[in-house]
C-alpha cells in the first residue's frame, strides 16, 4: 500500500526567503561590507498549527577594503586592496508552530531545531610596489569547518490568497548550547510561503 504525503500530514508548506544588505564606509565610501542570505524550508503539519520542518540556510558575508597602507617590516610594498568572503550553510531539522490558524490575515510562527552548519572562508590581498607600481595578488588559503548548531526563526505571514502568503522573518544559526551567540548572527529576510 502506498501512502501519499497528503494522507500522512494535514498540509505541506513550502517557504523561501531572501535578504540583502550593503554598507559603504571609509573617508570616500571606498570600502564595502555586503551580506546576502536566503533560506528555503518544507514544513509537514501533523497538527493544525504544528509542523515538522526541514530547512536550508545560506549566508555570504563579503568585505572589500580599498585602502592603501604600508606593511610593517616589508620594504617598498603597500597593501592597496583586500577582499574576504565567508560563506555559511546549514541544514536543519526541527519543529514549527503557528500562533494563529491557517487562513488568518496575519499569522505569527516560530521554528526551532538542530542544524549542521558549514563555514568556508577565502579571500585575497593585492600588494603594490611603492616605486614602480607593479602589483602582486596573493590568495588566502581557504578554510573550512563544520559544527553542530541550533537554528531559530521568527516569522510573520501576511495572507495574499488561501494558499499564498507574504513572509517576513528573523533567522539565526549558532553553535549548539551557546545561547548568547543567537543574537550575534541575526538575519532579516522577506519572501513567500505556499501551502500545497
């Protein structure tokens, strides 16, 4: 006997969210810090307001500094540009609970659970010879790590149709049991959710 998903769960909800932030700084706004984040999730409701959730989270922080300064102890060379990129990925499993029935115009939800988080960092630095202007581009060694983590999401759904909602959410993924770190990795996103 084959059971369909709809026969096992009351509803299945798909959700996708995206966030982007860019900050310019420096005396002539020559430096930038850019953050790009997105999430996707699938929630299987086994009660009217409570679901089993699977999710994916990706966030990339990019820092570009266009500032010239001499290197201490290295004659005739200056740093003119440095770039660093840190990418976070996580795969989560947990519970999702809605504080209003489906179909309400405004529906607040919260999700919490376990995640496996992967981090990869890379970048490069450009050096310039002070006398002849020749440049050297030095790539940084890529560093990777993974850790057991906790994910948390607070979401607000604004109903557009019976099945489609506009969503705004705050996400965090932090190392397991280090609860003080939750506030240090907050991401603000907007997107849509769809009941199938």
